[in-house]
């Protein structure tokens, strides 16, 4: 089956519900309301030095939502034909990333924390970790005849 590579417009910022009163702020991210999928896994990335890089991979099937809980993280997105950079610097906005989009994160500030919501449990076979392998995979899935 031939797959369609998502345009980078499918990668979008989604604002979460934020409730503020004299006691502080609560930010809410609900599956299918703010996060466009059922959340099956959550993980946190911290302790990355300013200027340090993480990510640098794509997924064959998994969808993700990236949230910069603290600090600032610059995300570069690529789909094989276009690229875009987005800055995450607030915990009330998430970046939705569909499958088949290469994402790399640069931690712009020390003590930045990235929270990641995923629609599937960890599966090493879903990762495309090598840039050349990612481009080869895109070529294979779009050139294949049914």
C-alpha cells in the first residue's frame, strides 16, 4: 500500500486548556480534545545542556505531541521535501507530529524539559534513526505499486 507523506502543515501547534487563579495555573491536555490521539506513553527528556541536540529521527506509524514544560526547545521538522523550525517555550502549547516526519530538537536554554505524548508503546522497529534510511523509506513507500 502506498502511503502519503504528510505535508508539514499537518505538524501544528495546539494550545491546551489553561486555568489560572490566585493559587496558580493548571494546564490540561486531554486525549482527543487537545491531543489528537489516545495517549499510550509519556516520557520526559531533561538534563540536556544548552545547545544540545536530541531526537533526530522519524516514526513509521507513531504520532507524537511535544511540549516544552520548562525552558526553550527549537524543533526542526522535515518530510523529505520541505523543512520548518518551531520554537517551543511554554507548557500550554504542544506540537503535534504525525508519522513520517523527521524531528530534531535543540535545547536552547539550560534546564529545558521536553514532555512527549505518544499514541503507542515504545517499538524500536517503528523508528527511522538514520537520515539516509529515512529518505530511502520515504522513496520506497511512495514509489511502490499496489
